[in-house]
């Protein structure tokens, strides 16, 4: 089984993450940030990666550290679960519509972290959630997951729809990338022989 468990403890947050890349999209995410939990549930459900996440943070300041550190720990868990990356598809992409919003995500599990973020969330808040934290999460995930990640908003006027479309698009791209290619299950998908 391609699984991992990561714990991260700092003066600002306590995070634990467990993942199963060969799951069915089962999730149990409790970060203390309601909208973020909803987005993590979407990430799990649409990637078919089982996720259990627990987070406690310095909410009296804001949600920034909790969201960012969860992205860090989740990225680290993905790296551990992927191991040597033998047999994976490596690449994934998705154009995902959600009502007024359409977001395109493309990614490469390259071990070369890079984020291209062309997403404009028109409001500063979704409920009590700071919309700038959507990018912060994906920056942390890409950096610590070794992911080249491009996220582009094609359309959208509603911040909730745009953010959710981004999470779902990345999830669907991730699902494709982590799946094993039956034609090359014994080989790392690189002419270098390593990722």
C-alpha cells in the first residue's frame, strides 16, 4: 500500500496527516477552519486519495499558519507515499467547471516544485475564510510535495465556486498523476531513471 503518516509540530500549529494513494476518496479532515475542511474533503474525494487530517493552530491570530502548515504536511505525506515513484503516470490535468467558474489544473510530480497561480478570487473572504489562503495552501503543497503545479482560472465571478473548482481540478489532476500506468508499472516515468 502506498500510504504515509506525517506529524508536524511547531510553536504555531500541531498537524497530523495520513494518506492512502490507493484509496477511494474517504476523508476525515478536522482543521478547525470550516471552509478549509470542506476544500480538503473535495481534494480527497475527487483525487480518490484517502485523507485523515487533524490540525490545531493559533486561531487567535488568524488561519494562515494552520492552512499553510497543513499544505506542508500533506505535501510531505504525498512524497513519502509515492516513494521512488515507480510506475506512476506522473502527469495529470483537468478542466473543471463549477457553475460560473472554470479552472484548469495541470501538474507534474517532478520533484521540481513550482507554482503558477492565475486565479483571481474577487472577494477577500468566503464566510470567515481569507481567500488569499487558497494560494498559500497550494504553494505549500507544491513546494513540499515536489509538484510543478499550474492553476489557471478560465471563468468565474463567485469566490466560493472559483476556490472549490481549483481544489477539485487539482484533485482530479492528482488522481491521474499518482495512478499506476499498467503499461509501465515497473519503471520510473523519466529518461533519467529517477524523479
